[in-house]
C-alpha cells in the first residue's frame, strides 16, 4: 500500500460549496441574505447613537448631582463679585500688553522704513560711484594714449635734434625749431 493511498482513505472527500459555503453562500440566498443584512446594518446605525446619547446624558446628570460639583447655572456664576475685580485687572494688563506690543511694532516698522530708505540711498551712491569710476577709467585710458603718443613724438624730435646737433652746427634757430616742434606735438595730443 502506498502512502498516497493511505492519506486519500483517511481524508474525507471535499464537500460541495452548497453544503459548506458559510457566510457568503448565506448572503447569496435571495430570500434571506441581502435583505436581512441591510436591516441589521440600519438597526445598528439607529440604535447605537441612541444608546450612546442615553449613557452620555446619564453620566452628565450623575456628575452634576454629585457633591462637590456644581450645576450648569452655578458654573456660570462661579466668577462672582470677588473675581470680577481680578478679571478686570487682568483685562487691563492684557490691554496694556497689547498697546505696548502695537507700539513696538510701529517702532519696528518705522525703523524698517528708515533702513529701506538708507539702503536705497546707498544703492544710489554705489551706482553714482560706478558711473564715476567708468568715466575716470575712460579718461585714464585717453590720458595713457596721449602720454604714449607724446612719448613717441618726443623721441622722434629728440632723434631729429640729435641728428641736427651732430651733423651740423647747432644754431639758435635749430633750438627754436625743436622747441616749437615739441610744443606742437604736445598740443596735438
């Protein structure tokens, strides 16, 4: 005898779904399944809040009638005449705090406005300084170019003068011509 044969003899045959379907097969039954389920849910949704309300209101009544606790009307009057002066002083303190906080906020806003004005002034000054720097840089570039051309002109006239000086006799006339050439070269630039 095989082990598989032994197990198959011991185990009962699988039952059909109609005999042992459980809750789902009961729910599928058209006469008692779905209508019964809907009725049960509606009954629970109505009865459960009613019971909860009953027990909560009964608990509130027990608490209010127990010694040491006051009723609703007595709770409203617990701030009697002895407490009203304290409440008034606390309200006055809170108003004073509110006023001081408002004043501080106004001061901070004024300070913020003055700082913004100061920042905008500094920004304008920075822009003006940048513009001045650009103009000065351009002027410096022009002056450097003028200096370079003057140096070139001076060197040419010096060479010319030296040539005249060593090749011929230097006269006052030649010196005057060199001076005039130098002046002309400087006005050129």
